[in-house]
């Protein structure tokens, strides 16, 4: 994975469960259309109107091909329509990032004396 599309959402905190359903739908759609879904994240503590989605791709060209498939896929279009109809997404930002080699997916290490 070369790049990650880092999506920041401002959501209606009173429609948290609608955003959860929207995110779960992407859990099926994104991998099927060629994106590597790292996850969707709902607010838990602190700010209650900020959610995140992270999707990785091998290149910007792979992302553009994915976006083309996204626009024509019936399940994808239905999920976008759900968000528009229910209006639980108030604002959305997209940032493209690259991973710093050797830092992604590092497991926690415990001091053996603590076990």
C-alpha cells in the first residue's frame, strides 16, 4: 500500500447509528471494488461529531480506477444516496497520506516483567 485516503467526517451526533450502518456497508463495498479498507471509526469519547474512514491503494492511479468503479456500482450508489437522504454526514474532508515504512501495524510489546 503506497497511499491512504484519510477521510474525516463531521457527522450529526444524533444519527450515529445511521453513520455506523453507512460504514458497515462500505465494509463490503470498498474491498470488492479494489480498495484496502483499513477501517471506519466512530467517536467514542471526547468530540462526538467526528468520524474517520481510512482506505489504502497501491497508487493514485489505483485510487482513480476505484473511484470510477465506485460511481457505477449499484450498492455504492445506494450507500451514497442513503447518506444524502438521511443527512447524517454534515461535512467531509479527504487527505492522501503515505505510510512511514516500518510504522504500520506494529503490535504492542509488553515488558516481560509485567506479564
